[in-house]
C-alpha cells in the first residue's frame, strides 16, 4: 500500500530499485507489485536515461478517491498504533508503580 501511495503522489516516474530502497522491499517484490498494477492497466512506464521508470496513471477523480482512501487508512493506522502505545505506556507505568510501592515498603521495613 505504501508503494502504491508513493507512486500516486510522486511528481516524477520512479525507478524499480529506488522504490525498493525507499519502501524497504526487495526488487523482485516491487517488480511483482508493478506487474500487478500493469495488469490493472494503471501503470505507466517511461524510459529515462537508460532506466525504466514507473508511475501510476489514473483519471483525476479516481486518483482523488484513492488519495482519500490512503488518508483514511493512514489515520486509522495511526489511531491503532497510538492505542497500542497507550496501552503499553499504561502497562509500563503500572509496573513502575508496583516497583515503587515495593521499594517504599522495603524501605519502611528497614527503618
């Protein structure tokens, strides 16, 4: 999904290896995604200085709908991650509270 979004918002066509590096994917993985986009008929290929570069070609209204989808997807993904972090932070603070209480109890017993 990140690769498709990257192609969608990119101003310039992108080379396969550049996409692989930018999205931490293998070149063969990127090639597979590009092949699938080609089958859908939304991939454009251009030759730039002996390199095959790719971009997504959609009508403006479809590109806008897809952009909105990615915005919603990213917002939900961030909410989900924030929820997991909040739960983890709460659990860590609870554990710290327990450790502090234990320490305070031990300290009181020494006095």
